[in-house]
C-alpha cells in the first residue's frame, strides 16, 4: 500500500499528524523543488566562476 503526504499543504500536515510508521515500512522523501534549482545554478555558476578566476589570473 502506498500513501502520499504533501507536507507543503495544510491538509498534508493534518494527515501526517495521525500517520503511523511501523518497523519494516519504507519512507521515501523527495527533495524540495528549490533544491533541484540550486543544483542547476551551481552546475552553471561553478565553471563560470572558474573561467572568470583564470581570466583574472592571466591578466586578460
């Protein structure tokens, strides 16, 4: 049996309050959407920062 609780909505918070987790249950938690956004920004900003540093060091 699968249950989905959206804790970003008030209804999810009320449902979670009475939700029992037992030994042997598997709990899967997804990342918040802004975490994925931060990963994309870091992937882009990292190489750009390195290129800018190299440009500064070489005096171009």
